[in-house]
C-alpha cells in the first residue's frame, strides 16, 4: 500500500512542477442573475475550456484581420496650406 501512495505523491509533485512551469490559470466569477445566459451556454458545452479558447482565438483572428486591413490602408499626407 505504501508503494501505491508513494507513486501517487510522486505523480502529484511531478504534475505540480509541470503546472508551475508551463501553465497559468484564470478565474471568472459569474453572477447567477445578470450572467444567466453565459452560465447556461457554458453548461451546454461539452468542453468549457475548449469553447472559451475557441471564442478567444476567433476574436484574436478577427482583430488581426482588422489590424492588417488598417495597416494596409494608404496614409494620406497632409498638405500644408
């Protein structure tokens, strides 16, 4: 039994070391009255983390396209009168 517990402890330490080095966590508190739509949507998702990541990446892509379009517009020189 002790070997089994040692094995679990070693895996837990290894996972904690990996997490500290490679991950970051975010916490989001939702109001059950004003955020009910978001809560229901999240509960309906098979992967809450995956769904949130997808939405964020879509927004990042949308913003990068908008920034690319803005950056490619010709700059008009102001005429000095």
